C-alpha cells in the first residue's frame, strides 16, 4: 500500500505544481493590471496596483489553492472536480473583487 500510495501522490503533486508555477502568477498579474485599466486607470495605476497587491494575492493563493487542488485531484471523482473548483472559485472571486476595490 505504501508504494502504491506514493505512486498516486506524484501525479497529483505535478498537477498542483504546474497549476501554481505556470498559471496562477500570470493570471493574477493579468487580472490586477487588466482590471485597473478596464476601470479607467492608466499603465502607471496598473503597475502601482501590482506593486500594492500582487504579493498578497499570490501568497493567499498559495495558502488555499494547492490544498484545494490536491484534494480535488486525489479524492474527488473526475466528473465532480469542476464542481469543487467552482464552489471555491465563488469565494475566491469575492476575495479578488475585494482586493481590486480596496
């Protein structure tokens, strides 16, 4: 059981690592900068928003999403994985909205 359990952890860890290293940071840069521009801000405002909030958003992501995705990939049946991510995403979207407007 030990070896089989360990073999199952590797693909999950790879998926979570790829999500956090290739996708998340780019999404938050794009979101914070892009929303600032869409709300009428300038390039300078967008850069200031990134300097103010990017690290907080990314660190918060690292505290929440790796755990959610690890549970999702390891324990949730594939046909229900989207449901879990959608539920957590509702609350995550509220957090991002709060950050954008603070």
